[in-house]
């Protein structure tokens, strides 16, 4: 009995053990199943997250080391590799009203107190406007382009809602220098106004943005031009100024300046918009480029172009020939000289003394069609040839001019063009007669355009003589830089208004080239509404205001451009000196 009981107990234990094992195995399988389900759910969630990031474009933008090493936007340099515009990492000041959660005020301090603290860091901001934006509770940028040291000061305010995200920004190492040529990048990352706009695709494309784009500009020449223009503008209280240095053989713009300028690192509303007060004074917004976008009647600087056309046509044969210099009357219109120099003048005297009457008679013999054709060949009837987007349309009559208009156009009235038009035309007049378009790009020798012939080579040589004589003995003597053989022509034109001209407002211009025995560069300096001051001996005309700018500029830039002073070389004026009165 005892044996049977023992056997039964053993069998029961075995049965319990088998049942226990089966339950354990079943539980283990369920555990493995649940773990597999959890892993599957996690994997699916991860895949969904990856897919979401991919579709929402929140994943990494760069996918290769090569692309990661590229700047977000390409660099712009001058012709010698000096950086003019480059990308860099910066901070922005962003107001996030949800930084402390949905409940409660977004700021610990009052909006007025926070705005005052920000004003202490950024003096140029509008404290009242910032306080209103903070009080509104709307998210948005309070400021772009914040320096690291200023970012630390903002963090010290202790407001979580003031966030400092890192962003790619654009920096102009030379500050205001060449601002109109470069342009700027707006808050949306778009290029505006200058070469930033022109080169936007090239500077943004991953295939090209790794290589800097060299411009024709030379920062050394640019700095000298802006400095001398600024000095000249302040000396005579002008409302604006413009200047350009152009390579006569290639059309490359070595320097271009428009004053007042703006800072592309910190463009403001006042830079972009013309205020009512400024409009009433005839002043443009600082971002406006006077060199390429504003058209002016440039006065007597047109006379050499008229003389060149007359030389080509055979109207002028001998510089010694005397022309009637008495007032010209056509109907009710009377053309006279501001300072008459006698009843007759030879060609050299007419140029030196800037005679309207002789120029009008030469133009009359030349005829409207030949003058019009010459000016059209120089591009005076259309927007200036250059890459910049801001290009002014000349005031040019497409219908028949008539006799009086032809005469006035011959000495620079009744037609309005940009200073760039004038510079390109002078380049053609002194370089042997070939017109080429201006360019902001640095050109390799093989890329220089062939251009088109406008004047005969012999005409160009004769015009170099006349322009040199004007700088030596005529109205441009203040531009004659010792040893640099400068030649040029003054132009002083009253600004037009409704029904006539403003006698109290002048555009004073000096257009020059140097060295005249082998011209390399054209220089144009223009002042908008200069006033007679002590610095100009109380004169407003170009010979006293614009010509001195060129006279100071050329010695500064000549050596930088490979042109050194040489008093042993000059244009051969042997045959012309006898035409100049001894008292000239």
C-alpha cells in the first residue's frame, strides 16, 4: 500500500512538473511575442519618423562632405582677390511667445523693460516699436545679423522667449565701399540692386558657389574715388556726386561711386525709400545709383563728341580755321556764350573756352542725321550697357529733332544720359575710335569684346590733342595732375524743371582720360547742385568744382594702375600751341 501511494505521488509530481513546464513555455512564448510586437511598433514608428522627416524636408540638407565644405553663398572679390562679399554664420533675435508654455505671459519682465534692455544693446532699434511687438504676443524676428558678443548680452536679459537661432548671413568686409556696385542681400536671402542680384544663381548653385567671382573693381582705386568725391561734395555742399574709372581698352569698371552711399551690412528703410523732404530737395534715396540709373543733361562734356563727329565728316579740317563766335539766332532762340572770347574763334579756342556758339554752328553744318547716328553708335539712345540691373533710360527724342534741338544737343542740352554713357563714349573717343560695352566683370585678354568702330583713328588722335589742350590752357586746368598728361572737358548744365531750367541748380561734370599720349583710363566726376563756397572761390561751374576732384584723384590712382608720372612724355601739341593766345 505504501508502495502504491509512493508511486501515485511520484506520478502526480511528474504531471505537475509537466504542467508547470508547459505553462512556463507558454508564458515565455507570449513574452517573446510581446517583445517582438514592441520592437515592431518601435521599428514602424522609426520608419514613419524617417519618412516624415524626408517628406517634410527636416532632414540634413547636405548629403556629402564636398557639399558640406561649400559656403552657403559664393564669395565676391575685387580684381586682385580682395574679398568684397562673403558668407558667415551669425545669430538672429527671434521672439518666441510659446517658449514658456501655452499658459501665462511669455515674458518675465514687462515688454517695456525688455525693449529698454534691447535698446541698450542695439541703439539703432525703435524701442517703442519693439515693446509693441513684444506685447502683441506674436512670434517673429526682432533683429537679423546679431554678433556673438551681442547675443551673449541678449541671453543675459534672462528671457526664454528671446531666442538666438544661428543663421547664414552675408558680410561685406569693406563696409560701405562699392555698395552700389555690390548691392546687398535682403532678409529673405535674395540679392538686391547690384552684382548680388546679377550673380544670384551663380553664387547659390552648389556647382559654382565654391569658386569666388572676381569683379573688375580695384578696392584701392574705389577707395580713392569715394574719398575724393566725398571731399569734393562736402567742399561745395552738393546734394550728391557720382564718379567712375573705366579701362578704355576693355570697358572694365575699375571703380564706381555714387554719393550718398549706404551700408550693405545694415540696410535701413531710409536707404531704400525717398522721403518727402528729400524729394522736395531733389535728393534720391542712398541706394539709388547715380552712375548708371540717373540721367542728366551733362552739358559741355558733349562738345568733344560733336567735334569728333565733325572731324570724321570733314566739317572740321584745320584747327586754325576761324569760326563765327557771335550769338546764334534761330527763330526766337538765341544761343550765346557765357563768357564771350571774341567775334571769331579757331577750333582749339572753341574747345578750350567751351564755346556754345561755335559748337552750334559746327553742329548745324554737321546736320541732325550725322550727329544722331554718332550718338546712337555710342549707345546714347538706350540704357547703358552694363550688367547692373539699375540702368536709366536716356531722355532721347525719337522723332525729328529740328535745327534748334540739334544745335543744343551738340553742346549737351536737350538730351539726358547717365555718367556711364559719357564714360563709355569718351573711352571710344580716345582709344582709337572703338566703342565697347562697360562691364563689372574682370576680363581675361581673350574675353575682351571686339567692339565697334565709331570714330576714325586719326580723329581719335586729334581729339586727344584738343582734350589735352583744354586741361593745359582751357577750363580744365585744375584737373592737370603733374606728370600724368590728363586731358578732359568740363560741363556745367542747369537742371531742367517744368517750363525751363533752374538757374540756381547745376550739374557740374568733368570727363577726362589719362595719360593722353597713350590713354589707359577714363575718369568722370560729377557733382549734383554744387554751391559756390570758399573752397571753390564761390564758383559753381565744373572747372572749379568737378575738375579739382580729378586733379587730386589721378595722382592717387595712377601708380596703383601702373601709370607713373613722367614729365618727359606728352601729346605732341607743337602745331596747336601757336593757336593758343599768349594770355590764354
